[in-house]
C-alpha cells in the first residue's frame, strides 16, 4: 500500500501500526476511520513534572530527575506478580530505587550505566527514595533531555491505555493532517485570531507547550461555534427573508381595551415585555421571541395580551403546552378570563374522542375558534387554521428544535412566542435559542407571600408530617412529590408516588383526603384529580414532577419533595413555585435520600437559601451542564464536540458576531472562499435546522 492510497477517510484496519485487537476498542469510542482519530481531541493534558535534584525531593511529590542505572534485580512474588527493580543514582549521587510490577519488557531496556529521565511520585523508605511504576525516557551518552512537552490525555475504554492511544496518534496524525480541508479562509482566520487547521491538529494532539494547546483548542472551539451560529443565523435570515406574518399593531384603543380585560395590574417588567411583543407583531416579519421569567413572574398574563392582540386583528392564536394537564389548565383559565367577551376558546389534545376532535378541527379551519390550546396534537398534519397569526409554546425546552420549526412552517408563518419558566443563561439562549429575541421578567407581581424552604432527611420527617397536619387543619392543602410512579425492583430505596400514596393513606395521614397524580393516568383521570384538588375536595396531592410547571392552586402552600437530591436546582425551584401561588405563606421541605453524597447536601442547602431562579439556573448550569438544564434529547441539535457553553461564553459571543458579519455581506455564502464552510454547516446542521444548499 503506497502512502498516496491513504486518506483521512481510510479505515483504520488498513494501518499496520494499529493491531486487530485495538480496532474494536477504538470502534467503541466511535473511531473507525483516520478522520475520526484526527478529531478525537484530548480531554486534558498531563503536565511535565518539575525537574529536580535530590536536595529538592519531598515525600509524595511528583517529580522528574536524571539518573544512571547502577544495578537491576528481578523476581516473581508468591502471588505470581513479576517485579523489576532498578537501583539508580541521580546526578547529585543520591540513591533512588525504581520499581515496576508486571512490566518484564523493561528488563531489555535497562542496563547498568544507562542514563535516563525518570518521572513519578517519590516515597521515602527511610534509607533511600523509591518510585513505583515510574515513567522513564532513556538518554544516550551525554544527550540532553528532549523537550518536555505536555502529554495528551484521551477519554478511553476498558483495555485501551494512554501510551497505546498516544502511539497511534503519533503515527497517524503526521501523515494525514495536511490532507484535512481548511474551511476557514485566511481572512476569516485572521479575523478570528486562529491558526490554520494542520497546525491546530498537530498542536492539539502533541503541543510543544500549554500555550500551543490552548491556541489549537481555541481554533476548534471557535470553528465549531461559528458553524452552529451560522446555521442559526442562516435559518433566521431565510425565515425573515421569505416569511410574512399578519401585522397586529397595538393601537392605543386596542392596547387599552386589552389591559382592561386583564385581571391583574402589570409590573414594569411585564409592560416592557408587552412593548417588545407589540413592536414585533406590528411588522410583517414574524416575531420570534423568547419570554423568560422566574416562577410566578406573570408570563401567562403577557402571553394572554399577545393572543388578544392577535384576535383584535381578526387572526387566530394557538398555545402549545408540554402536557395535557397544563394544556387543560391554560384552556380553563382563558375560558374563565374571557367569559364575558366574544373570544372563542377551544382545546385539542391527543386523548380527545375522535368525534370531538373532528369537530374542533372543523371549527378551527372555519375560523370559529379564536384561541386554540393544545399539546403535541397541534403539530398534526390534519390541523388547518383559517388565519393563524400567533403561535405560543409554553416551556420551550420541552420541545425539540424541529418541532418548533414544524409548527412554524405548517402554520403559515405566524408570529412566534416562547415561554420559559426556567431562566436561561445568556450563552444557552444564544445557542439552543439563538434564533430568538429575548424578553425577561425578573420582578414578581406584588401580593405574593414568601416561601420558607427546609432541608431534612427521611429519618427526621416525623416533625414535618405533624406540621403538614397542622397546616391542613388550618385550611391549607399540600403537595407530596416523589421522583417515580412505582417502586423499582432494582432500587426500592427511591420514593414512588404510588408507594407514598399508600403510606399516607394507611399510616401518616389516614384521615385526610388524598389524591394521586402521575403521567401514567389517562387525560380524564388526571383532569378529575386536578379538579378535585383545585376545588379543595382533596387535602393532599401525591404526584410525580408532572406538577413541575403551570399547575396553579393558590391554597396549596405546603410541599414535601422526597429524594430531592435526585433533581436539579432549576427543577426543584419549579416545584417550589407551586407552593407560592397565593397570599398565604408557603412551606417547602426538600428531603434527601438516605446516605446521599455530601455534594448533594450542599446543593440542597443552596436551594434552601436562594429564591432567585436566575441565580439557581446559573448554579445548575455549572453543576449539571446545559444538557441536563435543557434536556439533551430534546435539543434537536448534535452535541458540541469540544466547545463548552459555560466556559466558552466569550467565544460563543464572538462566533455569533462573526456569523452575522459573514451573512450580512454574503447572505447565501456564495463566495468561493466560503464554500467549504458552507458545506460543513449544511452537513452538520442541515437536517436539525432545516437548512438547504440554496447557493
């Protein structure tokens, strides 16, 4: 096989340096071709140990030192382990014993008089120094040490060792790195302040220094983020360039009429959000806005303003919720609020009887429904609006990017508003929601009572249950949250809703009216339980985290969250929001699993002390990462390979700025210099972002 027959797309099976035993191990890591290997980046680097002499040695320090082999001994222990020892004298004359287990091959490398560089952790035996399993570099004659570079550390799998991985990289990268296409033209590399692709590939795998590794890493992070931001900006540009939405201007008369219809006095933040929405909906370019706010900040009221503005201009509006429970609650709230108006409200869910569903579909198509609330059923191909002007999605992160796009495309380009009660840090909003403008509600409406949060363990719950009993006697209602529906055979230590329901009804609160709510109930069953709880026909509602968003029962002011350490800070805060809907003081008890980690306890204490959803979201992002915050499986986008949305916020902003600059000068990326960058963007995000090669 000549060198010219090897390309970056060659199977690793054709490389003589990679044994057949190693191939399946690499395949486990998703590495099957040379290109996979080239872009399998180190997760960190092992730094060279400081070079020291014996006078500087200290116990348990990791150091390097130059020494000469004096004598070698070799034996097999009673347990069958091979043991190789080498007595060496470092340059100052101090004796050091090097010791290896199960590495007989080293016997062929070492001989008396051999100079070497040894690296390892020093242990004192009282008589001399000892290093177990040291790394050694053989030195010939008076040869000085080769330059001591950071060593790459790769994520591995069982059976694959770092030295093997490094050896493979050393043999593959030099012969193939020059074949990798450079997608960033020189002018763009200069604008971004990054090196060329071949240099970056060399320096990220085998950097001469930490600075070289950082420069190479920055190149790949910026390229990855630029491709993502190009996809987002390109999609937005395409949508705004071709789409037309109905103009819904909030004239003075319409604005006043809607405000009079809303039953609460709006806060300054709510008014600013309404101004943003009114300005967007006055244009033919479809609004594409994210409205985020803490639990109980009044986002639904702002959404209602937007819907009524749409209806005032003769258009229909729709609101999509993540669960049927929440959809029915939205529909009920809107129906009651608009009872004295001519606005017609309806609902569409997956559990509706066929005849009722056909009737709703017909009414919507004929324009006999002004506001349609629903679940994923709103994405159905048989739903047709007469004139849809506004689509609202509640709890945006519960839906994938492609689902959002489908609603928008299939619904004739309405204005688009997203609601999120999970405050989204800026770097996340610029990526997962980068095609959305953002309005934020920070202040809560006046009149909301405080919520007191406590942390305890299961062993200390007796006093808490007495307190719950006292609150129910005083006329309040209570939630009890469990992470699972039923007990698991493999781990029955985790609380289940059905198990807790049985315990409360038979032991803890047997004389109280207790309901059970979870995702396995049918729509009508859930609705019945909720109606009973809202009507105060139930004292206690045992539920899974299905109550996390939107359920509004002002009289339910006590909440017990079992195995709270299994939930993220943002989710805990969402749950706590259910106990702070009215004028009565709320009480929340976060119960840690028995024997939980100390880090879990610290996190729950932070939750108890902080009532700011934005602060908790930032904390959650640092602790759990963006995938957990937003739901990796729901994001609809391929995962980032090297960039980190938390640590690389500055690069995210730079990539967004450069992407917009590029598209402002070349809207279709038609320049020959940008062709490879354009194709990479389409290959990576074409399906998830609905991009096509339109150049």
